[in-house]
């Protein structure tokens, strides 16, 4: 696919890609879960479209129409754990504040596809809901950390995002603010000097990026991360393990090494949540643990993220590791079982 130099624009319809000859089912999937991608991100797609990691993350797939009782629109029961609109309180010491349902790309594996399903209205948090969320946080002094999420918070104008952060930092019990965003990946031009200067003024603020594949580590995306890190803003990365895209030890090793090289710490590797419309991205737990086993002798702890599943019914994250214990003997990095005195 020819690279588009108009990096600040978006495409909102697969009709512009008629030459790809989408099936009836793929077109139906695009009607239910509308297509949206930045021209910059589309420019990363190579010639082998159907096997391309960027193509598969943003273009519709017939398997999005599959329905099973285990697949839910809100698999993590987020809406049941909202004490006020837009605020998720699952863990004692931290909350998630959903400030927008807008994104630069509609990722087909998205946990919150319900927010843009059937072309739901795109909206940002209102002043009323922001006030109610801050009032709740202030009234629960065990809450120490706020994750600003969405959608993508960096879809907001810099001034609007600053207003939200200012409201949070005024709360005395809050020590840390995290911003979860894919912008360094899908629209790195958004990381401009005005945004970086604004974010750099807040102590305890972290940026959580979302790189899934080495092809996303471009000069533009790396420069976006460097701007943030150079300004004193620490960065972590969350990757989703995606079947047929990055479920390969060599691919993940390249990704994690590339991130650490630009001082972005691989933080989490997530199994795909059981959301309606994303079953074809799920690898299963056993293959995921086997990938981790292969990575262990090849990557340092600096390069290795925590592999986790997010439990249904709001059960929270559970970290998983391969089993290295063999009844008093333990599996070493070379595969040999070695006894260990306990």
C-alpha cells in the first residue's frame, strides 16, 4: 500500500479500498464496528495486505461477526464498577477515568468496541462528569493513582487535557497519574512541543504507550517517545498478544528490545479480553505461556513484560508465568531440570 504523506488526516470508510474486494461479511463487520484509521498508520501497511500486522489490526474481518455466550460487550464488567459516570473503580488504590471514546484508529481487537459499535456518537467527558469523578476520588483517600484512558486521551485538545489533569492533581491523595495512549504509534505528530511541555510540568505523571509489533517502531514513533522521555516523562508500554500478528517469540523479542532501546519499558503483555467481535485474535493461554518460556532465556527483566489476563466479572488482572517447578526440581534456562534445596 502506498504511503500517504497526509499524516494528520483520517480515513473512515473501507469504500476507498474497493480494490481489496471485501466480502459481504467483512462489509457487515465494518458496518457494526466502523472502520477508522489515521493515514499515517495506514502508510505502514506493506504489500502482503492480508498478512500484514497493521492491516489486520485496523481492517474488518468476517470473524468479528462470530458470537459466543462467553463473549460480552463489556467483558470486564467495567460499567458495573462505575461509581460515577466515566470512572471505573476496581482496585482499592487506583481508578480509571474515561475522558473520551474517540481514537485515531479503531483497533479491531479493542476491549471497548461497544463504545464505537454501530457508529455510537463520539463524545468527551463533560464538566459535570469530571466534577463528579474528582469528588468521588477525593472522598476515597485510599485511591492514590488515576489512569486517564478512553478512547485515547490525546485525541483531546492539549488545553482540554490540561484541564482534566489539573482537576486531578488538586486532589491531595493522588500521587500518580498515568495516561494510556496509542498516539505515539498511530499518529506520532500529535506528540508536539506544546503537549510535551504541558505534560512535563506534572510530577508523578507517566505515559503508557501501546506498541504491538516492530513495524510500528518507525523513526516518527521513536522520535515521539524520545520527546516525552527527554522531557522527563517516564514511559511504559502495554502490548496485546494477537494471534497471527505478534504471537511469535522472535517478533516480540524484536519489539521489546526496540522499545527498551528508546527507553520505553515493556510493562504488560495482555491476552485478548473476551469481548464481542475479537475472538479471532485470542491465542489461548497455553501458547502464550510457551512464548514466554522461549523469551525467558533471551531477554533480561528490563525487556520482559508481565503477562496477564484480565478476568471477567471485574475480577482484575492475574499475572501468569510458565511452570518451572518439577517436584523439587526446577527448569533452568537451558532446559535442564536442576534440584533446589528448599
